């Protein structure tokens, strides 16, 4: 267990801040229906319970004072004395604490796990020791929730009744009962991690102002933060791209990076992985994921919540993990349980084997379409069946990664022999893997497909024969709009014809064949509708998978040998998710062929997938804008919503890395790969898709000979050492952060200013005007975009007024440490479709009292100033796919 002195102080601050959020301008309150708020009450009550006395109870329950500040935290008297110093509010907790049951009511099932050679690995809460036949039928994902509830049961935060709800999952989950869940750790990336650390720093200031010890604000569980979202593809097609882009990254983000480096020193239990190391989810998969924790002799399953939706990638490793909001993540850091609905679990049975040449990306796009159609929002998906043995761990991680795209909380793959092999490959020690296997077997959480499988109960069932998966891509505007490769040309022409929508651009017939000719650095060039201007091998979804990465290298190799070349005006890039990828691409000899096709490594981070695609060449951008060309981007990412990849690519397709190379070579998405040639070879003959596509055997051979365990060990041995630019950052040793009032990156938020330990309640709401009216598929990309800041936006105006040049705007995501910028960035997506504007696309709305058309932020400000009220809350209701935003005035 992780213990900190008087964490109840942090709990009180967090609770107080939540109350302040309900009446602050920046707050966003979510409910399923404005007309029917009652169902939310149990949830809110559970949240209130979770915030009340948790840390004090945790201190009583735990036995080892890891950070005691000279206080014996095993003593209630000592705790009481310290609590009086923190706040009189804590004194009211003592009556509750005094009546609590001492110890864990399930301590009787605490069992030793013996080592094969003698001794023991540690002790664990044994599920089989409960002797309850219902547990045998539970999905493996639910067993992880059960173990957590048993281990953390204190009859206050987590009660015996909560444990019973989970054991009786088959009957209780349809009733949408709520349970508390305590994840083992928290995962952050820098876009969302910066505001989390800002909040912790702000809490310390509040503690200081309230006359208490600010050093008591510390994470209680391990927190891993990977800096991966800041690098942009400013320089591409260059051997020096990595260094050049990193220098620009540090120039733009030096202040943010220094702040995070300060946080890694100021806060205990926080690991910061420096920029240039890799993508958070791949680093989590290859290095950070524990699978089983052994904390001071107590064994328990790894579980994680992260401030990035694709935290689910770790589910492929058998670790329960999913994305949450910043407030939930911060609560988990401070030892609070998450209140969640006990989810239904969809059993997804896999059988058969993928056909020759079909990739894991083709599989995940197929699975995504199936699950979106089935409906899995708020549910777990658990994969099982004979087909599991045909999927590598990396294939499983690819499927788990896209859980947000198919709508599930998790896409879970229980631990089996494939998992253990991967753990060894990635450098986990033999002793660690032995402990993991022994624990999971003993606690009925390990799947051994060599043994007869006992029947498990699921809420619903799906099945996919892997032999039915075919090559495909998804787009042009949503991840689940899968298009079989053989139908792509016809689908593209339908998109040109269709009215503007998810599958339409409404391009008139008479201009569909328009050709925009221009000069690219003195070379004649041309663009048409469907021309590929960005081709990016990017994203943890695929860069973590050696089979598709080496497959891309094989496509490049075959193309080079036949004399094909990517057109120079296509912006090509390769951004590996870890240094391991570079090592095996070099080992295989394939990186040089990727370089020849323009896929030089540009950096180690999310890049194009998060919208950091960088600027297009001016000549290309002008040709698109002046001729109204529907240009295309093809990327190996997980999201392709409008406005995310690049403002000038209206068509964005998700594809496997080998297909990214193939489409870059073709130069267009308007092609039938089965019938039309990609280009002409050096002998003047037509070259077809089949001529450059590698076989499954070729890919397997490359993986077998090139992906070596030592690569993982050497890469992660130095993971926290950073690079010269990171190491040269000088940061103060102070425990309190020195806020710079002129900073446009890190801004002291208003949440705790003038706060007392008895915060005011929520304000009432009346006479609300509708400020936004949406259709379906409204995502976080629309609500809080992470990409580029448009030159005419309220955020741009704010930055310009403070002397920030347009070239230094950076992105919305990079400025999330400044609440002033993010308030102006809310609903700032340039492709936002607000029904109040009668078809006009953009981040504006109609201010109803006057009929004036304004930016969303400006409309809210006008309302605020005119009515002289101190708050303006945004409520949204996403019922039956409809979303209406109200400005409550």
C-alpha cells in the first residue's frame, strides 16, 4: 500500500473543488437527461461517499508508514491530533472513524503464495477461498473488480454489500447497480497530465493558505506520466527530422516540460518519462505494465485508469485499464475510489485464422464496426475462443487500443501463455513472470487453453471467424465506417456525390474530375479530389505491432526494387511508439527502404494521430484551398474525425502501416487496387498492389529474426535518463510552484482562490437559453479539441493580446495547463456542426436574445456580462444520439 501523511486534507480540497466547479464558469456538468435528473442521484451520493473519509480510513487500515512525516499513522490518536491542525472539518470525521470496523472483513482469505523452490512470493486475497460457485462463472474482467473490492473492503468506502454485488454480477449488472473501484495506478500523458499536476500544485497552495502542511498533497498510488503528445511533424523526409523536430518541440514547450520536471521532483510517487521516449500506451505495454503488483508482500492484479481514452491498450496485456476524466484521475491519485456502474460484459468469441496478407489493423477495424453495431457503450468486451491462439500479444493490444472507437469501457484479453511469452520478450525477469503466472493461476485469473474451458456467463455474445476478415480501411470521417479495400473506389465516388455528412462531401458532378496544377519547388505537380497529401505511420494502435511495422518496411522495399517512388508533395512520416521499433527496423534492414520512400523517422510520439501533423507545404496548401480540393490523409491512427488530422484534409482514412505506404505510392484514395496499377516500374511496366504486398510468411520471418528481447531491455534501461535537452532543464527544488502571471502555458487556476474549508453550495439554474444543438457522434474532439489553434479563434485572440506570435500558438492540447486558453478552446473545433447555424460549419453559435452569430466562448461571455451573473454552466444531454448544450443564465 502507498501511504501519505494526512491525505484527508487532499480529499477535503478535492471535495471542495468539486463543489466550486458546479458554480464556476469553466465547469461542465454531464447528465444523461436534463428532463430526468433523478437517476443521477445515487451516482452523486456514491461520489460524495467516496470523497468523505477515505484517506483517514486508508491510514488506519495500512500498517507501514511509507511517508510518515514523523507521525505514527497506525495510531488513531496521532491521526486525530494531526487532523485538528489541518481543519476543524476533520474533527467531525472522527465519530465516523471511531465506529468503523477495524481491519478488512475478508482478512480470513488472505493466503500465502508459495514459490516453487521454497518460501513465498507474498500473500493475496484468494477468490477460491470464498467457496462461492458464482465466481467460477464470472468473466475474468469482473474478477479483477471483485478482487479489488475484497482487498480494499473497509465497510465504508468499500462495503461487504459492494463485494456481494460483484459476486452476484449475473443478476446485479442488468440493474445498473453502482460499485466503488480503486485502480492500482494512474497513467497520464502530457496534454492531460499538465492540468492534473497544475491542480495538485494549486492544492498545495490552498493547503499553505489554509495554514497546513502543503507537502501532504501527494499521490497515494503510482502515477506514470509519459511526455508524448507535444512533438509535431514540422520537419519530414529528412535524416535530421528527429533532432530538428525535438528542438522545435523544446522551443515551444520548454515551460511545460520544466513544470512537469518540477512536478516529478516535488511530488512523491510520480514518474515522468521524458519527451523523445515513445508513446504513452506503447511504453505502458512494453514497460510500465506490471500485470501483478507485489507491494510489500501483498499481491494483487495491476489495474490502471488514465487521462487518455486509449489507456485501454493495456487490456491486451490482461491489465484492466480505461480512460477517465481529469477529476476522476486526480481523485484516484489521492486514494479515492471511483464510483462506477457494474458493467455488462459482451463475450466476443474468436475462431479460425487470418488469411494470408490480412493484418491486425484489418481485424481491429472489422471488430470496431461489429461492436459499434452491437452497442457496447458502458460495457466491457471480453475476448475468448480458439482464435485467441492465432493472435500475438501485439495483435490483441491493437484491438484493445480501439475500445473507445467501438464504444466499450474495455476490450479485455485475459492473461494466457501468449501474455507470458510477451512479458519475457519485453524484458520482464523470469522471476517476475513466474510470480505473475503463479498468482493468476492460484486466483483463477489465468486462461490455459490447453485445458478444458469452464463455461462463463456473459451479458451478450458475438462471434467472428478470423477467416472472414478482409483488407480494409476506415473513413473518411469516422473510425467505424469500414470500407473493404476492393470497394474503396466506388465508396469514394459515393462520398463525393453524397450530401455533406459522415459519408459525404457534396462535390458537384461537373467538378469531380477537376485537376489543380501547381509548382512544387520548381517541379510540376497536380492534385485532384482524393489526392493523398499526408501519409503517416503513426499512433500506438499500430506502431506497437512489429508485424505491421515490418510489413510497411517490406512494402517499401518491394516498391524501391520495382522502381516506384512516392511523389515529393506527399507529406510522409514515421513516428515509432518506442525506441524498440527503430532498433528492429534497423536490424531488419528495412528502415533504409522506408527512408527512400520519404518515411524517415520524425520523432517518438503521437504526432499526426493527435493532430500534430505540422504544416503542409505552402504550394500544396494553396492548391487545396484555392481549388476547393477534397484532399486526403491516410494514417495508421485510431481517430479520423474532421478537423483532427489537419485542417486541410477533409477526407481522413485509417489504415494499416503497409497500406499507408501503398496509398502514398498511389498518391490517391481514388483507386481500385485489384484492377488499377499503382504506377509504372523502372522497366516501364505497370506495378500492381499485389506486386508489392508481402505474404504473411515474409512478415513472420522478419518478426522472428528482427524483434529481439535485448532491444526492449536496452531501450527501457535508459528510459528515465532522458536526453540532453531534458537534462539541461533547470527547475527549482521548492515544494510550492512559483506561478508566472504572464505565462500563457501554466496558469494558476481559480478553483481554490478565496476558498474556505466550508465551500458554498451549488447555485440554482433558471431561464436557460440553448447555446448549442448537436446531432450524433459528438466527441471530445468537438468539445475540447487538442489540435491547432485557428488564427481567428478566441484562443488566438487571447494569445495575440499577450504577445504570442501565431507561429508559436502551438496546440490546444499543449496549452491545457492554462484554463483561460482552454475555456476559449471549448467547442472550438473548426468542423463543428451546430444546428442553430442552419448548416454552417464552424465553432460558432447564435446568441438567442439578439440573434447575433458569435463564437461559442464569446456568446457565453456576452450572457455573463449582460446578466451580471458569476457563472455559466454548460449542460449536455446525449440521449438517443442527440446533444443539446444549454447556457444556464
